[in-house]
């Protein structure tokens, strides 16, 4: 795990929107796959009498197959690696935003604890601990919205990693398209070799 970066696994359309608009997009979590998670955020909204609660998730963990398969599956998946300090300085300018690491709790722990309402957006079941998640949470008592764009400088992007399922012959063309976006000519873009690394294979071939 690297403490100086935050990773966001997403898809190519979201990446292009981010690069062109220089904005991160927070969305309503009601459509999340983990209904336990979205339920806690709904409870938070109700208990705090908020009109809107939106979220955006990152991981603090190193690259893992799980992250690709669950959050960025297929050839259009991408991982955006952000410079943590610069990103957080930028997003903190947005009023109504909370941010922090997720805590992972077992059911037995929760049974013997009185949860605090303010903690609900940052709690998740222990089985998800490998995600090592970091969240941006936007809340509003006045505006009922389902989407919020938060401006960020492109300089906070350290690297873009293309999907390990993207064909190697296609990768250079995708890089060319992304670097054609205004301000992205020097963008560091690589293709993940997580599921097909030539050096790893060669080292195995040299086994005694």
C-alpha cells in the first residue's frame, strides 16, 4: 500500500469526462451493489434530515485483481492513480464535503456497539476490508440533487492504468486518444500486466 496515492477504478467514459471537464463526479449511492452499504448511507441521510447524500469511492490498496474485476471489468476499465495530498487539497474547497477512510466491522462488533450516526457513511462489513476504501461524502440540507461535480486540477493525476483485458495492439491507440485531450499531452498512461506479465512468465521458465 502506498500512502501518497488514492486509486479510483472506473471505466473509459468516466475517465474521458474527468479529463475533459477536470471534475470528479459524486453520485447517489442507492444503486450500489452492496445494499448494506447503501442502507447505511440512506439511514445517515434520514437521521440527519438531509436532502442529498452523494459519494465517490477510492481505494488505498495496491493494484489487485478484485478491484479490476468488480469495479473496472472488461477492456474499457481503467484505474486512475491520484496524488493524494494534491487531490484532497482540491476537493476540500467544495462546501458540504466530508472525507475519510472506511472502517470495517464484524457483526459481533456491531452487536456490542452503539453506532454513531455521523460514522455511518464510513462503516462497512469486515468481509470487504481488502478494499481499504477512502470516501468523499457530500451532504446538503437544502438541495435535492443526484450528481455533483467537484473541480480538480489534472496535475493531481499521477498515472492512468488501462485495463489488463485491453488488447496490447489497441493500447497505443487508446493512449493517443487520451493524450489528445486538452492538457493531457504528457499524461502518464500504462496498460496493466496484472494477468499477463512477460517477466513473471520468463522467471517461471527459468526455474531449476
